[in-house]
C-alpha cells in the first residue's frame, strides 16, 4: 500500500510535466460520481459497492472518532480505465542514503515524482540511472491533494481487501490532518502509523465488530507486522549509514561493500523476519533488487513506527490525544521525529 501525497497538480520542474499531470488529474476529477449514488446503482458490481460502504463508515470514524476535518474528501468515486493510478519515480545517490528530490509549491522538496504514463516514468528512471543514481519505479493506488480538491476514492484503491481499504482511507485523510512541508518521511510514516492504528480502532470498536471479530484480529496482526518490518529496516539502515559514513573509504569501496550489507540484510529478512510475520509478506521488498532507491522508498513509509507506538503509549493509548499533542508541537521543532521517544 502506497498512499502518497502526490504533487501531480502542482507547478513542477517542467511545463510539459505540469500539463500532462494536470490533464490526467482533470480526467480523474471529471469522472467522479457520488458514492451514495454508486451504492444505489445496482449495475455496479456488489464487491465495489460493499467496499465503498466500508469507505463511508471509515470516513465517519475518522471525523467522529479521530477528530479529522474530512470536508468532502472521499465522498466520490472514480472508476479508472487501468489497474494502476500512477507510477512513482524515485532516485538515490549510490554511496549514501540520500534521495534526489524535486521541488513543488506547498509540499516543498519531495523525493519522488509521479507519472501517469508508464513510458514517461521509465524514461525518467533510465535518464536518472544514466546519471549514476539508483532508481526505482513503483505503482501507487491512491493519493491526496491535501484538501485542495475533493479527492475521490479510486478503483485502484478498492483492489485490496476491506482492512487495507480502511487503512488507506485513514492514511490519506491523515495527510489532510497533519502535513509538514519538506518532511516527506515523517509525513508518510506518521500516516502509516495513524492508518494502521486507526484501522485497529475502527474494526475493534465498530458496531458488528468488536475485539473478538476476525477483522479486528487481522488489523492488529498487520499493525504488529509493519512494526516488525520497520524495526528490521532500522537495523539495516544503521549498518549502511555506518558504511557510507566511513570517511576512510572511497566511492568504489563503499559500492563494493554495500552489496555485502544488502546480501546479509536479505538473509536476515528471510531467516529472522519472515517467520515472525502473521499477516503481511512484504513480497515486493523481497522480490525487488535491494539498493538505496528501493530501500529509501520503504523507509519513507516505515520509519520509526515502534517509536510512534511508544509515543501513543505515553498518552495511555489515547490516539486522539496523541494526535492532538503531536499536531500542536510539530511546528516548534526542525525535525518532527525529535518529538518521538526512542523505543529501541
């Protein structure tokens, strides 16, 4: 699941890019239909209508249970003509865990660039690779315009099961609740935390659900899994930062030795992490080539999740109070992660 706050409608580095992105976004917005009308339309398949009903219930939970100002976001639905909303291009320097960034108004510098065209996404990745970057192209099923438009629920989002649909919705609404310009990793990891914990609260407290329900238990297992994956990434990152930060090593030596760290890290993934996982497999991580670009794309969404959980514990598990505290204090620090305790 990758719910990014894509800068697809913002002024960007190329007028051609802006025009293409604007046209694609306009098509999505023009195709919107009111979800209540879709729910009443018996020509729409039952599975789609059932998941949209979950969307409406989860949206009410975000407003009433989490205190989010949801506005009219996700009250409409767009059926796309393709299986993927967009492709996101990321790039990273090969000898350090530092991403290439692009600048956009409102959101600031971001380490990704969205493309609605597969050919343009892969062409940009190839160009960046020729410049010496590690590159990665991945699909995304959802996005947020941070309240600038009434974002619709997309058919790509509904490809997942009910738990992931609810998690994604809360994740995207979190971007509207709190978004720190220029702090992409914090924004995405924070939204991952709220999306997962919010989904647990939703399924474990809703009428017809409860703490003994199957969906409650599955949502809890998935939250534990993403924390395990986050802790695994933290360890791998620490090893790479030690290597990349060694001033006695030249570029070629760092590139040679990082392959050993990657290999050992993947062995540890298979040996130690996979047996612990209860619901999720993180198969795309296992199947993709491991380099700085693919690693940073995961860190962006799974950074210090155990510390977010510790922050929640400080607030006695009161998610609403924890969210309010973080929102109130985040503007007073340069690094929002500094507000979290170190759970390690």
